């Protein structure tokens, strides 16, 4: 993701969408939190997040906790989160292979 401009942009846009959704739900996050997280990620070197490790091992992904719950909270507040909604749907379909 760090080396791909398009993936970097997509991740940043998703993070900003989630941050705006959180603000609408009463969680005020600093405006630069997405940039700070991206900078921190760039300094970490190669690593695999836990979701990728689960996927590679054929285990179910923690879709509901990581992506489903924020999406449900946004929907309760009638906040549109199309990027998160798309990611959630894709990850749920990946989880179906584990059932």
C-alpha cells in the first residue's frame, strides 16, 4: 500500500471517511489523524496486519468488529459511508469462504 499511489490514496480516502463518520457520531478526532497514521505506517517497514494473517491462514476475518460496527453506527446516524460500505461487503464475501 505504501508503494502504490492509488492504494495509498484509497486508504487515505477511506480513513478520512471514517474520521468524518466518527465526528458525526460525536467522536472528535484530530483533523490530521489520517496523515499521522499514514506517516507512521510508512516508517514501520514491511509487515502483515492481523487481518491479512487471518486471511492467509484461512481463518475468519474480524469483519464485524473492525468494519461492521462502525458502519452500523454511521447508518444509525444516517451518515453515508460508501467506501466503508464497499470494503465491508468485500470482506464479508471473503469471510464466506471460511464457512
